């Protein structure tokens, strides 16, 4: 197994059988993590990029069975921020020294083109890199956001198992989600995708295919996290919580795509104390730290006990900086584009 891991790390390529084999064997997990850490060091260096995360709306028109902000969740109070509030949070991120902000929301139709133009131009005027993570749009909409100045876009494919996708995301189509990723790349965004690990009925082979999908696009950024069941969703009784398997999926993604940006995801930190640090030592080089106010953070409730949803944003930042210091890594002083890697 170690020889196979070395080969994949050297060639940055693997077959679906090889990936499945590594995912199914627990003997060499720590070895895989250490090799992914080495590849990360050699390919993107030791600096960690901090992104300021602004979760600006928990309204969503979709009904994804795993997600706590699904339209059908009547137990969740809904909020959305105003244009000025969003720009003020971007300013706060800038004052913290963050050089990228990530705007994330449910698919909230009230953010029309006019509002998006004000938000994007307002944030770009602060000389920040801007990542959008606001769901499925048309080519024309993506192009307009790009022309307003957005630099990057995140949209997870969630799973490459199309039947599973259609079961878990009623009313949506896998082909359309894939179309979104192709459009974003065509337009020129730094494009990010990713998946959840540990979904019900998801097989190791399908996770292996997810990794190959990221390689085939290829993505510039890739967020991988464990599925965590939410009590107010149809998947409340599902098992999920596959921390190690998520970490292995992330580490293998690093071996195949050495130069991309990979976040240590919040879902990893939620499942395991210091999960984010473990991820940063297993291939990840990015973290997203919330800059929203605590009340809103608690309502952006994708899954229960989401790490970083309480406490003040300066404390979150300082606690994280201390952890970075303890593991001997540095904080990036650049905007952290994957294209510069
Ligand atoms: N557990 C883990 N991740 C989730 N997401 C949504 N719901 C959950 C959950 N219950 C992830 C999806 C989505 C991202 C914003 O959050 O992958 O793309």
C-alpha cells in the first residue's frame, strides 16, 4: 500500500481501483496523511491562506435532504443581510488582515443582479479577492458577476453518483451542476468544487470517482467535508460523521492535484477537536474563518454544532493563529490565488 501511495504522489495520477483500494484499507492512513503533507509542502508551501467567510443569507429555494437551511426546514429562523451590512463585514475582514472574502448563502432569489453588482463592486473597491459561493446560476449571471469583479466561485458537486445526487437533491439535476462548473471555468473564474463524504448509500468507489472528477475538470480549489446529519432534515437518522474517510479523500485529492488550494473544512473541525489542524497537516493549505456576527452564524445552520458559530470573531482568529504557530506554519501575506501556486 505504501508503494502505491508513493507512486500516486509521484505521478499525480491514479486509477479508480487504486483510489478505492486506499480508501478501503485503514493500515496506511497516517502514511497517506504524511505524504499528502509533504506534497502540500513541496507544491504550495507552508503558508496558510485565511479567507474571511461571510454567510449573508440562509434563505434557500432548494430542498437538499442533508442540509439544515433547506427550504423545507420550518424550524429555522431566516435572515439575510443588506448590501451595506455585507460590505461592512468585508471591511472588517480587511481590517483583520484577510485578503480574500468568501460570500456564501443559500439560493436566495432576493439577491438580484442589481444588488449583486453593488456588493461585488463594493467589495472589490476594498482591494480584496472575492469568492462567491451562492449556488447554481445561468452562464449569463456568472459572466455578469465576473465582469463586476468576482474572482473565484465555489460550487460543490456534492457527489458524482448521479442517482444519489438526484435522490438527495430533489428538483435539481446533476447535469446542471456540472454545467455550472464548466461555465465558471469557461468564463475564467478560479473554480472550486468538492463533495461530502459519508452520505447514505455513498460507496468508496463513488468517492474515488469524486476525486477523479476533481482531477478531470480540473478544479483550482476543492473543499471536502464529512456529512453531518441535521435533526431537522430527512437524513436525521443517517450515520455520517466519517472524519477519517473525509481526511483520506482530501489527502488523495492533494496527491492528484498538488497545486490547488484545499481548505481544512469547518465540518472537519466540528467532528473532531483540532480537526482543522489535522487537515492542515494532511494536505490542506486554506481555512475559512467566519466574520459574521454570532447571531447570524448560528442561523447559518447547515449541520448541528457547526464549529465557529459561537464566540467573537477576534477570538476565533486569535485561537486559530495560535494553533498555526504551534504547528510551525505561517500565515500567507498574499491573496492566495491557486494560479500563483
Ligand atoms: N453536513 C456536512 N456538510 C453539509 N453541507 C450541507 N449540509 C451539510 C451537512 N449536513 C455542505 C454542502 C454544501 C456546503 C455549503 O455545505 O456540501 O455545498
